[in-house]
C-alpha cells in the first residue's frame, strides 16, 4: 500500500492528465471499444443471438480482464475472453435470429452494429440489457 501511494505522484505526472483516475477510466473504455473494433474489422462477431433469456451478447466488459504486467502487448491493460460463441459472416445463421429482426439481428452487419451500440456501449454506461 505504501509503495502504491509513493508511486502515484510519478504516475500522475507521467500521464500528463489532471486526474489519473479519470484517465484510467477513459483508457479502459477506449481499450474495450478497440477490442470490439478489432474483432469487427477482422469480420468476427463476438457472439450475439437470441436465446431463452432474451439476447445473448458477448460484447460486454465482463469478457475483458486486466492483464498482469508484462503479458501480451505492452501498453495495454485489457485482454479479451469468451470466444466460444464468436462467428464470422460465413457462420451466421439468419434463421436463428428471425425472432429479433426488429433489432437488426437478422443480418450479420446488424449483429455487428448491435454489438457495438447495444452491447458494448450500453454496458460501458451501466446497462445490462444485452448481457445474458
């Protein structure tokens, strides 16, 4: 605890921001969005589809973990998890999503848009609408 308290002033100065806590919140949100953008750019949906509980959407922040220092890409804090239900355009089954066509889930592009807006953005703002 004392070591952390001693290192905070240096971290604040290095960040060049008025609030280290606000910068960290911004950075984690940015990394969450960058993760989803990287998946979508690669043509991968994280895993969104109707299920018995409503809409299952893996594009939410509890599928991200804080990495231990020195693991993975330097300069990032987060790593993504839970790809067992991810799929590509070729693996998309529109007939499985017909019941939620009004939400745009009846097309692969609609699924990507849902993950970006209703999945990640609403969860980052505190909603659990699409987190089953």
